C-alpha cells in the first residue's frame, strides 16, 4: 500500500514539473518528463508494484535472484575466457593457418627493444643509387 502511494505521488509531482516546463515553452523536455512521470503510475496500475512488494520480503525470491546472478556470472566468465582464447589463437596463428612453407617459423610476438630501430633492407647496386639520386635532386631543388 505504501509503495502504491509513493509511486502515485512521484507521478503527480512529475506531471506538475512537466506542466511547469511546458509553460516555459520547452515542449520537448516537458513531453519527456511527462513520459517518465507516467511510468510509476503505469507500474502501479498493472500490478507490478504489488508483485515486487510481495517478492521483496520472500526468501524464496531472494534465493532465486541469487541463483540468477550466479548463472549470469558463469555465462559471462565463460564468454570472457572464450574471447581471450580466441584472441590468442588469432595472434599466434594457430587456427586457420595456411602457410606457403609449413616448416617456416611463425611471426615473432615479442616487442622490439625501445632503443632499437628497424633496419632498412639494403638494395643491390644501381637501384640504391637511383633512389639516392632522386633524393639529391629534390634537395638541390629546394636549395639544401
């Protein structure tokens, strides 16, 4: 009985605030406030509040909620473990690996040291000279 009274009072107060908001020409906000204010009244009229009030003091209901929580924890933890294992397989290449050379080692997963810079591969002979000549021409064009 107390829950119904509180919900009704909240609904009436919310509708009053919505009326004041509409008076200030903020119709969209007033409509949203009225919608929120009607929710508790609708819950009272459908009987949900009676059901919640009767189950709030029931030991069986609380045990049921506890079991639902345990089930949710089990589902979420197994899903998290599956995602971690799937992510590990993708990075190591265990699943769906189609290598051209099966005897070749997999990619290195370790991080390079911070001070080490990647080594550029040296080009052979004339190709390397052509690259540098292009760079020299650009630098000369800019007067460097």
